[in-house]
C-alpha cells in the first residue's frame, strides 16, 4: 500500500519536533541540576570568609541561570524552530555551568586548599562565560520574537557581535594573569604576551566597550520592532524591550562606572529579562503560551529565588550571631541555620500556595484538564444513586475513624450488604437511615472505631446531617438517572 508523501513529511516533522522538545527539557534539567549543586556548595561554605569576587553577591548566578533556562526551554519546547528560545536556553545553561564551576572552585580553595580535579580548567572557563553570554544575548535581541533578523542590514551587527565575542574569549583566555580570587595563573596563558603587559588594561577596556556596544546596539533593533508593531504584538514586545533596554544600558554604563549600584543594576536587569518574557507569555500569549510555565517549573524557578535569599539569610544571621555572642564554633552554624529554616518554612508554604493558585492551569479561572476530568467523574458518580450512597459510606468510615462499614439497600433483595469497607463482621456500633421522599431506602452501618473510642453525640450528629443531605440530593436526582 502506497503512503502519501505528505503524510511521511508530517510524521518526520512530528518526530523532529518531539526530539527538539525532549532536547530542550533535557538541557533545562541539566541547568536546574547544576544550579542546585551550586546552591548546595554555597550552603556548605556559607560560614567561610571568601575573598570578594568583585561583582554582585554570592548566589546571584544560579538564580539567573534558573530563570533564563526555564524561559528558554519553555519557548524552545513550544516553538522548536524559533532560535530565540534556544539562544535564551543556551545563556541560562552557561550561567548554570558557571555557577557550579565557581562554587566548586570556591569549595576546593576555601577555607583550605583541597586537591580536587579540574579546578583550574573550570575557573578558566568561567572567565570566558561572560563574553559568550554577551554574544548570545546580542543575537537573541536581534531576532526577538520570530527568530529572524529585522532586515538583511542587521547581519553586519550580528557578525560584529560574534567577532567581539570571539576576540574577547581569545584575549581573556590566553593572557597570562592571575584568575582572581584564586591563587593561580591562567593555565592557558601565553607567556610571550607578558612583554605587552602595559597594553593589557587598554586592551581589556576596549573589549569591555565592544561587549557593551554589542548589547546596546541590538536593543535598538528590538525598539524598532516595538515602534513598528501594533495591537497585541506591541504589548508583547514592549515588556521585553523595556527589560532588555534596562539590562543593556546597565552593562554599558558599568564599562565606565565600576560601582556596586551599577553591578546590582546589571543583576536586576538579568532577572527582569526572563520575567518580562514571562509577562508577555502569560498576559499577551507570546508564542501562543497562555501561562509562563506549568506549576512544577514555576515552583522550581521560585524555589531557586527563595534558595538564594535563604543562603544570604543564613550568612547574615551567622554574622549577627557572632557579633552578639562572639561564638565562632559549629554552634553558630547550627543555631543560625535552624533559625533561618524556621523562618522560611511559612514563606515556602505561601509560595507553594501562590504558585498553585496562579499557575496551576493554562487559562485564568480554570483548573486544568486533569482536575476538570476528575471533577466530571465526581459529578457523574454523585449524580448516580448507588454512587452517591457508596460515597456516603466511604466518607463516613474515613471521617469517623471506623474500622469497617456497610451499606444496606432496602429496595434490593439481597442476603447481605450491597457494599462494605474493611472487614465487616456485622458488628454495628453506629448506624443511620437514609430517606428518599420520606421512605427509608438505605442504612449506613459502622463498625468499631480504630482508636477504640465510642461514637459520641458529635459523631452521631455529623452522620445524621450527612445522611440528611444525601437524602435531599436523592430527592432531586431524576428518576431516569436513578433507574
């Protein structure tokens, strides 16, 4: 039998899409794993005095990694042929590797030097991540939102951004210098370049300016798209453009002003970009995605943010504890960790409730297909006479702690109960009649309680009220459904 070529093409495309989605989530999973390892290493060395790395605060890298990789994976999985998602995912993945390598090297050298493998190679790689990320981010800005350049003339800008990235990696990766804050030299440094040491500050400065421009100029392409768009597309792009502009301007300013405020502005910009994508995806259906992520992924990203604050909280509490008590033993670590953990438990619970309430489904006001299916099944079961009576028995046994129970139907000729729960031996400790249109149609019988207590008046009252409610429901079930 001949198979039409169109069907084969569609099947091939479908398989390619499935493979792309699997690849996107596999990369995302590795990024989450690497970020988690980084957080664990931060906790392992939270009380250790570590030399300043000269930028931001410890723990910001894995937070950014989780946010970028999550947004990138969601876009790549939804639109596998759009390069935007893959570029964002690549940036997030690089940040996650950077975070793990950085904390691994820190663990290896502080508070004492450990003979751990690959430390120098990891630190060398981390020194190149910033340049690679800048180049990939510049490309992403140029092709947002459809994965294509605004026009052919922007090819020059894209090529320029790539050349700046390559030049930066080549210069930074081969110049002989100490890789701060670690006490060793660049393992791939070319000793012959030491003769030009006096040129190094100017050369590195020019590279930094080039990276700043490589991010700032592509932002203009995004702003042009916003200006030329209308309606929903304009709403989608304006959030991303605002965040990207803030981040790129902060990066460019940092080239000239090395100030902590500008450092934190860059970190804020790196956080705002994926958040802006999330807003555009949730509110304005960017990439045909109603919600930024499903519940699990949102909770994972939010947990990463919480983990960063948690780590910072432990460090702060330890410093306060030592300042007040002068105690620097393991007791400081244990006590402050317990205090912060106790404080963050209600925060975690509120976070989980917020995620479940706001991100549990794809469309606001709904609960998702799975919950909807369960709701329909429950409705059908409770619209059926036998199903409703059986549910009354099950709820009575569970709520009142009975070891067993039985349901007897008056309009069915049978030698025993119509339904039982547990090992029913006919030992009735509590029972109630169920009425339908004034006639007794069933009895719910409960055996002894599992805790050995007797059924009190409260138990009897609860069972009576439930049976009365079920009786009212039976009165309203149409006879065609009952019969």
